[in-house]
C-alpha cells in the first residue's frame, strides 16, 4: 500500500511539472521569469519529500541497552586436595574463578 501511494505522489508531481510549462507557453506572453519551471521544480521537491516520508514511515527496531556479563576473573592457586586412596592430602595447582 505504501508503494502504491508513494508511486501515485511521484507520478502526480511529475505530471504537474510537465503540464505547467506547456500551459505557460500557450499564453503567448513571454514573461521570462521562470515561474512555471519553478512551480514544477517545487512540485517535484514536495512530492519527493512526501513520498520519502511515506516510504520511511515503517516501524523502527532499535536495540536497547543490554547488560553484558563480564568475563569471569580466573587464576591458578596451589591448594591442598584430599587424597581418595589413603585419606591424606596432597598439593595440586587448581584453576580458581570468581
């Protein structure tokens, strides 16, 4: 629907700009001020602005601010680990993360 309306507005602007200089030429007075050409250009600009506004009036999808979890801080420590076989302890290097 938006494309049809914007196409109609653009076509109207183009036809209006084509008709005005021909009508000004048939009056048989040479004003040489360029009013007809200026009117056609103005109609084209207004039609282009309206068509662009209609074509760009769709929904906007904006990503909101997202919380990004910081990476965990990790390091290696020597810790006493219980030995499964004899119930004693031994020292291992273990990666520890916060």
